[in-house]
C-alpha cells in the first residue's frame, strides 16, 4: 500500500510540474494525420464484409485481390472513404 501511495504522489507531482500545451495537442493531431494517410495508402489484407483474408487473383488480372467467400474484389469494390483507415 505504501508503494502505491508513493507512486500516486509521484504521478501527481509530475502532472502538476508538466502541464499540457497547445503545441502538444497540435503534435498529436499531426501524428494522427500521418497515421491516417499511411493506412489509407495501404491495400486491404482482409475482406471488409466478412473478414476473410484476401487472395491474389490470376496473373492476367493485374494487381487484383479477391475474397474467395463472397467475391469482393480490390480495387473494384474498394471505397477509400468508408473502408480505408485504422
């Protein structure tokens, strides 16, 4: 119990000593924007409808990924606004 109280006292002192600033909030928003742009640029690895891993299509189809369960195809059925992201 004493160790817990000592830890809590240390955390309270640290929180009072270092207040958050608007620059930290701005850095957090910039980091979130970089994560979003990264994940939007990545192709899907699983079907957004059923969660089944996507399979590579035939070589003549180019860069086609499809779901063997329900026929979902990338990039034909891909909607970046509703399916991309984290």
